[in-house]
C-alpha cells in the first residue's frame, strides 16, 4: 500500500498530517507549505504574475496550475482545499476574486473584479446539527476559453460556462450557459447567442 493510501486509511495519521499542513480550524496553509512544499506540487507556466496581495490557500491535496502569461490580481483568494483549481494560458483573474475549487478556467478568459466562483457548498440536511459539522459537497465549475465574466458575478457549484460567453456584471449563474452566449441577471439568463450562419448576434428574448 502506498504511503498516501496509508495516511488516508488511518484517521489518526490523516488528522496529524492535516495538522502539519493547516492549523486546526483554519483554511490557510502553514508558511512552510506555501513557501516550500507547493513549489514541488503545483505547475506554473511562463511569465505568470501572481500579485503580492493574493491569498493562495493552495495545498498539495489537489492540483493547482496556471498557464503561460496569466495573471492573478491583488486581493484575490484561491483555494484548492476541496477541489483542483486550473487556470489556462493568457487569462486574467481580476481584483478581489474568490476562486474555490473545483474550478477550471480556460485560455484567454477575463474575470473582472469581485467575482465569486465556488465549487463548494456546505451541507444542511440535519437541523439539529450546526452547519459546520455537516460536511461539504462539491461540484466542478468550468469556464471555457475566451469568456469575459463581469464584475460582482457569482458562479455557483456545478455550472459550466461555454466558450466565447459574456456574463454581465452582477449576474448570478446557477445553470449552464451554452457557448457563444450573452447572459445577464439573477438568476442569469441568456439574452443573445451568436448565429454562425448569419455571422451576427441574435436576441433570444
């Protein structure tokens, strides 16, 4: 049995190694994890810029990768504690975003300011227990290539935004958005789609 499997199958050992990586009841990894360990586990492309005031809550539990020429702006939080976070090439993660995996962001994507994309939800099925004791569920978010997501958008777990989409500022995306669409509102709805046969954007409502 591999050492990692031995850790996973032994609750006491698992708890101990978890404590070595993260202080109890916290989400941010210890300094030695951020400075040393993550260098060996995660992938960065060429010419990547991650600003000084980005909070990288990145652990070796799950993959984190960022492609060539991509940037993460200040005051953003990236967390892969419960699911992988992958960012493609030539993508921009704007000021003050919150990215909680599992999240996959494609190539040439622009995320404006104060966007929340969380693949995590807290369970709440037993009203006799505090929510924090009921565990979590995850469902992957996918933002495909060439999308532009407007400021203050919320993208909920399990959503796929197809390639070449524009999501207007302040939208709350709760369902999949097909490729080549413009979506607005809360909950987000598609108001335009690109018609390849006519080479133009066509209103859908």
